[in-house]
């Protein structure tokens, strides 16, 4: 994997582009670019755990937020 760094919000980014690693991993998982408005969620809430099995892709921030409301985080 290319060089990365951790941004101020605690997410890993690629050094050469500043793109978020978890979004890139999610795109590899779904087989193409994410749709505009999509949100990638870390199931275990660990922003550095970018394992494909730890990532969910939601169609919108609203649907993502509902998951947080359900589990109290």
C-alpha cells in the first residue's frame, strides 16, 4: 500500500492524494466508485481498522446516522 498518514480527525489518508483509505477500501469491496452522498462506516468504530469486513457503505448520511442512533454511539 502507498504511504499514508493519519489526519486530524483520526482517519488514515494516502500521502500522495489525501484520499481516505477507508473509502478506497470500500470501493475495492463494492467493485467501483462510491456514489455521491455515500458514507463509509467502521462497524467497530475504530477509524484505523480499514479491513473490508469492518466497513459498511450507506447510501446517505441519514441512513448512516440511524445506525448510530440504534446503538447509542
